[in-house]
């Protein structure tokens, strides 16, 4: 009986994780297509490029 319960819980957990990964992937795709976000300038990017150039 315990094996059946643990198996069902494991399957539900795997299903939940797969659904969350799919939702995250869809959210990332939607963010990549948003033109307003792509045009924003991140101030830290200039500092990162400068420090990267020092090495």
C-alpha cells in the first residue's frame, strides 16, 4: 500500500515539475519577444563590459 502511495506522489511531483518548466519556458519566450524590454538599457552592462575588458 505504501508503495502505491509513494509512486503516485512521485508521479504527481514529476508532473508538477514538468508543468512548471513548461510555464517558465513559455514566460521566457514571451519576454524575449517584448520589444519594450529589448530596447531598455541596463546601466550595469557598461561596467560589466569595462571590467571584462580589463581581463
